[in-house]
C-alpha cells in the first residue's frame, strides 16, 4: 500500500532527490493533499493493491521542500505540471 514520506531537513539537490526517489521505488506519486485528481489516483492505486510511495509536496516538513521538489520535478521531466508556489 502507499505511504507518506516526510523529511525534516531541507532538500539540497531537488533533481537528485527526485531521481533517487524514482529509482528506489517502482511506483512514486508526487502529490499535494488537496489535489482531487491525485487523491482519486492514490485511492485507485490503494484499491488495486499497488505498492507505491507518496510524496505530499505541501507536507514535507521543511517549508521549502515542496517548492524545491516541484523544481526538481521540472528539471527531471522538463514539464511544468506542478505549480511552484
């Protein structure tokens, strides 16, 4: 089943963090707790018994980590599906 990850320290290299997160798990969800489509996707994954790791960008401990991970995701994917704020 999916689970939540929290980090108390600031992420130093966002792109590297994203790359390591993706390499470490077969299925990774980068989300925000209030995004309805992400909530539906996580619920579906849980329902089908998928093993996945969730990074809730608005709940990562250090205040800037969510913004930093958005930047890391942009650097990794070259798309801006996440609003950096």
